[in-house]
């Protein structure tokens, strides 16, 4: 439970106050997994900031169950904004960051994304266990 001014907030109240959290994991890129940067970038994880202020993600990480880890450099996620972290290579923008990997990270049937602060504190997780869908809304 989160607390504000000495008052404990129930989970629904804390969510109403906003958070930075995993929003979507697109784990099975379109087509056959044969590699190639376009296909690899078809995999991504999205992080959403539902607070009313920008949040510095410097040093924050996203990782899968295997331990593949993306670490944010200097980056601020604006209030009410979403950032997409694509698995492959590309040029970082305000809305899209690139992991820089040359092969897939997210398993097509089951895996778990974990978002951590630079201190190592887990902020959010999003697990999936299905090959029926290509993505999971968190």
C-alpha cells in the first residue's frame, strides 16, 4: 500500500493517483521468427506513466525471465505518456527506445516482464502463458 501524508491508500486509491507501469508486451512479432531487425523490432514492451509529472527512468530496467535486461539511459517519461522499448536496433526517440539486440527476447508462449527502479525495487511485472495471442495487455 502507498501512503500519502501519513494516510494509507488502498490499492484502487493508489492506482487512481497514477503510476509508472508495464502497459503491453508484444511477444510474438508478426510472421515467422527468422531474425532480421524489422522482425525483431516487432517485439516490444510498453511502459506508461499515468502520473501528472514526468518521471526519470535513468537506470530503470526491463527484463525477461531469462535475464535479458534493457537499462534506460538518461530518459524522462512525460506525464500521461507511453514509451515503447523495441527489442532490435534503431535510433532512440522520445516515444521509442531500442534494446539493440540481434535476436528475440520474449518467448512466444510464456515469459514475464519485470520493471525495476534504478534501486532494484520491482515496480511492476506482467506475465503471459499463451500462444493464442501475440501480445498481453498488462
